[in-house]
């Protein structure tokens, strides 16, 4: 077994690998960019080496710097994690040329599966069923449009070198094909350095089911059952589960055999995932699934398979890479219960899932294990105080639950998500909880289009309860928690010698101004008047930053988190953000719209679709903004004329930067 390994990655997956290596008595080396110098994975490792500035091209994609770090520290092997260089066959060759071991498959296996068109051709020759489409070399737009027409709409345009939804477009109307192809090619070039795309038939109600495989260097190949990854948005996985709902033993056996066949066809070794598209219009069938791609690495969602098998996949990777045989055969494996994983992101579900940034001023998860088995497991690569930057994927944590059955697992997942409390950045926690409670999902009626169909309901916020601004106002006035000042006069907060104490507080919520008047009626007793009505509150207890209160005869718990100029209040599983305006500024600190087109996040300005003087219609694309390697289209807020364009293609802009201005409306 290895004495020391280097992890060529960052964040959650680096911390995951370090945790297992430490349990096995293996020393670890982390690498980091300047932006990650104080990151969790750096603190967990025995040693750490700087490899460059924040941009990934200058740090985590610098294979020569990573290999030099391994040689410098005496590491014997390199674990690539997922993403970055994990599926780069050139990196594997360079690692092995340096006399190091790559903890993953051989370079030829990665190369065989690296380009989707070549992979599908190889699988066809091996007798594996594939989705109908064009996987050839002709990149001419007119030719590809003709192929799309021959296949039949709707079609999917997919980057041949990519994954994770990048460089992918669904086209339902032939008139949209040209623009969709250009957008997919740009995104593919930015993400993978290869603009080439393939065309596939789009399955109307597809289910995304993948099979986990493991192979050693002694000819043993097994599958570790399936995961259902059908809950997706923009072709990116959101919630994954194992086993797949509605799976039967005959279909599982057929998928498992096919996955093993695919792995053997390329001489695979280590952990891999064979992904299939299945027809979700009815029951799963053993002739109703098709090969989509193979991920030649550990998957983000691997913990759900670990939960139902009781295995540690990173330990298996290390043992296989060290030359050991797999310690089991196919007949030894069993499924235990049901597991579900939700990806907790810094993103704004109400604004089209735009990536969010910010400093994590407060971070609290419910009791859970980390990077190992448990009924609740939360794998995270961030800590309170960390900053979410635009440089890397904005995943904050993976929330994994394990229970005896699917219904119990989904109920547990929703409850755990309600208890995840994060301030300083917008997250998708409430969206995920709503998804876990969605009746179709709970019933197992899943397909990749469910989120898009139900998006409005899944992202709708409940009405603001009148208790929320009242509690936020009390927090702003420092009246929620008893004072620990020994001075008896200082502890008389809100006391008046001539009548009831009354205070006036102005808050902003969702761009709206809220004027509140608060009266203290007695110890812990308050009455609040706001645009939402009259509210009476009695504070009856405190514990670990939580407030127990009574309103309308019902006891409840709230968790206020105060920051500079802001109050985040967690109440009934919902986070309510309030800003506390500076009375001298005359504003509310919230972004305002009007005639300015404002960058919703830090990013790189892409192609401009308009110029000063152009007349545009509401919803018409104005420019592209690239953030975290995804393209975001900014559109006209109304009909009108573009007054000025304040940026140029290639400009790096910050959150809130004014990009364009519209001429003021007359009348």
C-alpha cells in the first residue's frame, strides 16, 4: 500500500479522499491555488503545495505543477478526484512517466471514453445499445442541421468532450438549431478546449440511470448496482438516489451485464460509471435503455452507492491502484435500504439558478457524519467564514441520507435540508427541500424533465409570515437575547420610566421597504405593527442562538443571524433575508432595476447581441455572461432602445456591474 499520496483537486472531494487515506494510515499532500490557501482540504492534509493563482488554467489544470509537487513531497501516487484533470489521458501518461501511480483507470480507457462520438461507436461495436444520433467528424453547421432533421426533432446537441450539462442544448424547433449549436460550441470550447459537438435523438420522458462499476488489474469486474440521477436542471444532476425507483431485478441484471461488458471492452481498472438513458414513459424494460457515456472516475454522487453497499469507494480505489484484487465477487454484493443525495449549492433558484458568491458568515448543519457512513452524512469542503468565489464550482455540500426504505429516506432528506442554515450567500436548500417533498418525486414518477415542468411551484417562496419581520426587527434592536452584562442598568433593555417602550425600525425584504413599530409590553413580551399586520410575540427561551417564542398561541423556534447591515432569519425551514438600511444613505442596500442591465454575478462578458441605438423587445437577448463555465443570457427587461453599452466582449465584471442602459421611457 502507498505511504503517501497527493490529491490533485480541491474542496469537498479532496477532503473526502484525505479522510479515507488518513484512516488507512496513508499520508496526504494537498495542492492549492492562491484562492484556496486557507481552504479546508489544505488544513486537513499533512502537507500542502501552492500550484498557482486562482484561475483553474493557472493552477488545478497545470499538470506539470501538480506532478512536481508530488515529486517534491515524496508522494507515490496521485488521486485526481473528479473534474479538472481526472479524465485527461495526457495527465495519466505524464504521471506514469514521472514514476508515479495514477489512482484511476489506464490512459487508453479514459481516451476511449473521453470523446462521446468515439465512445458510442466503440460501444456499438461491442454490442452495447446506444441512442440514435450523429457521432461523426463533420462539423459543418449546415450538415449537422441536416443530420438533426434526419434524426427527427427534438434533438440534443452535446459537447463530445464534456459532461455536467456544459456544452449541451435541447432543440425542439429547427429554426433554433443554428444559435443553439453556436452556444454549445462556445461553452464546450470554454469548458473542455474542444468545440466539437454531436447530435442525438432526445428521448421525450428520459430517465438517467447509471451503473457503478469497479475493476481490478486481475480481470475482475463487478457492478455495484444503479443510481437514478433523473432529477436534473439544465442537464446537471440535482438529487441522486440508489437504488432506482421502480427498478426490477431483470432490468437491473441487464443493465449490470451491459455496464460490465462496456468496462471490459476498454480494459477498465478502478471506479467508473456507465450512464444510460432509459425510457421513462412506462415501466423500466430490459430493452428500453441505451448507453449515453462512461465517466472514467469517481462520481460526485458515489456516497449513495456507498450507503447501500456498506463500502468505501475511495479505499477500493486505493487498493486497486496498489495492485490488490477486489475483496468480493458479484454474488457477494447486496443492497441495504435506500439512500438519497442532494447537492447543496450557492445559487439562486428564484433567479434561474444563477451562481451566488459571498462570504459564509454563518454555516450550521444538523448532526451528521462526514465522508463516512451514517443515517445522515454531510460531505462539505467549506467552513464558516470561507468565501464563495466565481473561480470554482459553487457546491457547498452534499447532503446524503440513508434509511430502510425510500419514503423514509425522502422524509429524512427534507427534514435535514430544513436544518441547514447558511447566511452570507444564497443557497438552493429550500428548493431541494421542496423537491424532496414533491408528490411526483415521492411517488417515484421521475424523469429528467420533472424540474422544468414543476419549476414555478418548486421555486415559489411562501408568503412572508408577520412574525418574521417582527423577529428580525427585534434582532436588529438587540432585544431577542438577554444581556449578560452584570450592570443591572444596562440589562434593562427597552425600559422606560413613564410608559411603554416603543421603537421604529425600517427593514428591506425582497426590494420592498417594511416600516415596523415595536412596543415592549413586559419582559420578553412585544407587539409589532408592520405592513403585514399586528403581531404579538412572547420570547420564552433561548438555546444555542435559537429563540423559542409564542405567537397566536403556538410555540415555535426561530434562528436569527445578524451580520453587517443584514439579518437572516431561519423560521419553519425557510430563510428570510432582511437588510437594515443605513438611515444616512437613503437607500435599502438592495439592487434596483430600472433601465440598467446589471450583472447578477461576477463573470466574463461574452458575445454582445446589441449595440447603442438598437431597438429591442422585452425578453430579447442582449449579451452573454459566462460564470463558472456556464453561459447566462441577459435579456431586455422591456421594449425600448439601448442607450449605451458599457462593456466589451472579454471584460471581467463584478456582481452588480452596470452592463447596458436603456433609454428612459417617455410618458
